[in-house]
């Protein structure tokens, strides 16, 4: 992968919003996806997407599994106790402690650089992909463009779709790179627009690779710091950094789970 230059998502959003609203018509099934792609290509090009990204858009397929997952998100409706059980919180905590002990210097360096403690990063890593054990089986470009096309949350996913195409332009991902059902990629499941904005080269090899654990965790710490994380300040409910956890995931039960597991890992 080539080095991903940091690009502000707000710039991408501004570029998209500058395009006439009549361009790409959203839909609620696969029927209009090909026509949408043709119209969206013009928006993408105006936003700065080059040929490689446009080719990836042209080859994208309507992701039925993504729509099914988006329509049937049940786990976030669980009680906190049920959510922790279903997501394997005890295992995440146990593995998180071991990982922290085995690579203490790495996590200490991240905390020194970004102020984010190991427990938070390990809880997120464990929750998102089982510490990299499963990073998704859905093509990122197809998933994120399907969600941009879908009328439910088109405004939210459109800039991330542009971001994914820009990642393709830069050689960071391809049309076939796989991630989660909603287009998240890598060890900690960054949405493409956030990958562009917050990605950092954690291992110093001149590239930002979200499928590399070092880069992914450094980028996660950078995301949290840029969202307002205060070094040395608490992150449980009612404490300042809990509001930053909310920036990572909007589901209240997820936020609580991260804070609980992180404290146990750090403890």
C-alpha cells in the first residue's frame, strides 16, 4: 500500500455538497444501483476521485448482505449485561491483559504520543475484530457505495464512499479489499473517510496500512486524541473522556462496554 495522505473529511463533504443535488438518485433496492453509480461517478470526479477510483466504483456490486445487516442490527438493543455476554467481554479482557503485558513498550509509546491508555485501544481492537482475528468478508467499495446509494442514510455514507474511492486512487485498498458489512476496514474497522483523515504511519515504513496492527492502533489513538481525548483523565460514564468514546461508536451499550472492559484491562 502507498502512504495515505491525511485528508480532512470535511473537505470531502464540502466537495460532495458542492455537486448539484439532482445528480445521483438514492434507492431502496438493487434496481437503481447501476444508474446511481453512473450519476455518482460525476460527483466523485468533482470531489477529486481519479481514474482508479472511478474504475472501482464502476465494478462495485450492490451488497445485499450489507443491506440485510443494516436493516437487522439487533445486538445494540440488548441490555448491557446481554451485550457483554454476546460480545465475549470476559475473553476480550483476558486477551487484552495478555497483549498489554506481552507488548508493554508499544502500548506505553502510544499513550505517550496520544494520551490514550492501552485498555481503551485493546478493548476497541478486541470488540471490533477479535484482535484482528476477523476483519470482514465484504468488499469495502461495494459495501460503502451500496450504503451511499441506499436512501436510509445516504448523507452519512456518501462522504465515506468518496473516501473509499480516494483510498483506491492512492493504492491503499483495491476494489476487492474486504472489510465489515458497513464498509469498515482493518484491525479496528475505520470507515473510509475516517481512514483518510486520521490514518498515521505507526511503524515508520512510509505507509498507512489499516490491516497492519501497529498502524491501525496508532491511527485509532490518533482518532481519539483528535476527537478531544484528554491524557490522564477518566473515561467512565460522567468523566470527560467518555464523551470521546461516543465519537467512536454511537451505540450507548457499546460505549459502556468499551469503558468497562478498558478499566479491567488497565487494572
